[in-house]
């Protein structure tokens, strides 16, 4: 029986990919480099990875000599300034899903690859700072997604078995992490993602949170194969 619902943050609860990429582009410029000089994989396919790991890869690819902590601090400052200039809205249906799960007594957790100061800034901005029983961030683990550590740690701190948790994810590496940790997983893609994510390893794929209902998790079944409702539901 499912007792807990676990959410990713970026591009699942709120679409911040444009701001992240703008901040990374500015960081490259600040240190005398072009963002376009980065590998295509790093420019376009970093969804779900830890912020610190992305910045470490930027540092290595461009041979930037400043320290990683300085780059992290600069990214956080840039991100905060850029976010304050934007009107940001949660993804369709996500607040309703969180409220319905909370009202029915499910434990709620946030498992993000972002840094804690940035994660807390974002969820405070959209009114979710007190919504989650626990929050796991990038600096809480040694290995980020797709490693199972983030979701294993989440289950441990919620004091549930993996079979008692469902993860909502938008990124391929996040789905891999959740399934490797033994949790049930619902994939919900971000239609505006720079790179289309392969979510077929999820137990269920929905077009967005407006198609989610509590009945979907009240009676889970062992997975028999990929289930993707995104093309069937209109």
C-alpha cells in the first residue's frame, strides 16, 4: 500500500529550465567563455542532474580556474535575480495533486537535485515551503540521480519501505533513480523541455498532473510493462 508521495522539483512542480540555462550561460560569460562551447550533452541534456555536478562539468569542459564553491555561489545569485524578474507558476494540476494527497493523509517528500538554498527559495515563492514532511537536496547525497541514493535516502527518512512510496518524475535520470531504489514511479513530462525525456521505465506516464487521481495509487500492481497514457488521454 502506498503511504508516501515523493516529488521532484524542477520541471515537474515548476518549469525553471529557461532560468537555469540563462544562469549557466551567464556564468560561462563571467569567466570568459561561451556557453555554446560546451558539449551538446551538457547544454541540452542535463535535466535531473545535481546542480553542483553540472557546474563541475562546466568547470572541467571550459577549464575554468575559479573554485567550484565560487561558481555555485555565483549560480545561486544569478538564479535568484533572474527568478525575481519572472512571473513563475506551478505546472498545471500539481498544487491540486499535492493538496489532495495531503488531505488524505499521505506523507509528502521533495527529492531534488538542486541545492538547498535554491530549492527552499523556489518552494517558498510558490507557497509550498511547509507542504513537505521532508526535503532531500543535492548536497544531502554523495551520488545524484540516476543513482538510487536520493530516493533510498528519502524512503529511509520517511520511515517507509520502497513499496510504500510513489515518485513523481519528469526526467529520465530521475525515473532510473526511483526504480533502482525500488519505488513505484509516475512519469510526468515537461512539454517545454529542451530535450524530450524517455520516461518509459516509469510504471505509469501521464500527460500532466490534471490527469492524476488518487485511485491510481490506492491499488498498485506489479508492473507488467511500460504504460503510457499520454497519447490515449486527450
